[in-house]
């Protein structure tokens, strides 16, 4: 008779022939590890969105601010991560991280962001 070992803790597995884990604790550990692997991208995106929102909130106290792009990037801002966008009548596309938005501009050869907060009139354009 062959004894089966638990893939998590290497203990002997007792019980049914098709049983894989020695306990519910080891089965839970295995499920948690698999979830971490399959949802790793989600966790990376969610973390970066939280960082971006925090940075935009910190630098946009007045609701409308212009700041150098390099300053935001130094603090960990990544413009590739945003939740939605809004296009104004001039065809400028503002990227938003929840309620905080930014528009990339180049003024006098310097890359800058115009920071804004979501306004009620922007919602009309979503419909």
C-alpha cells in the first residue's frame, strides 16, 4: 500500500483514496496560494490605482492645478493606470483615477499635468 503525502505540509494523508490534503487547513492554504497567483495582476493594478489616487489628491487641493509631470512620477505616479476618461469639447482627453483627473500637456518644452476633480457636468457626457 502506498502512502500519500500532503502537498503542503508533507504529512500522511488519511481517508478516501482521492483525498489530496491532510487537513482543511492545508486545503485552505493551497486555495489561498492559487488565488494569489491568479489574482496577482489584479492586486498590482489595484495597488497602483490607490497610489495614483493618493498622489492626485495630495497635489490637487484646489480642484484645478498644473504641475510638472516629473514631480508626480518621482512620487510613484504611473499614468498608465486610470479608471476612466472624459473628453471635453476641445477634444482634450482627461484620464481619471476615480474622482481625480489629469491631462497631459507640454508647456514651454516641459511636460506637465493639469489636475482636475470630477464635476457634475462631466456625468452628462457619459450617457
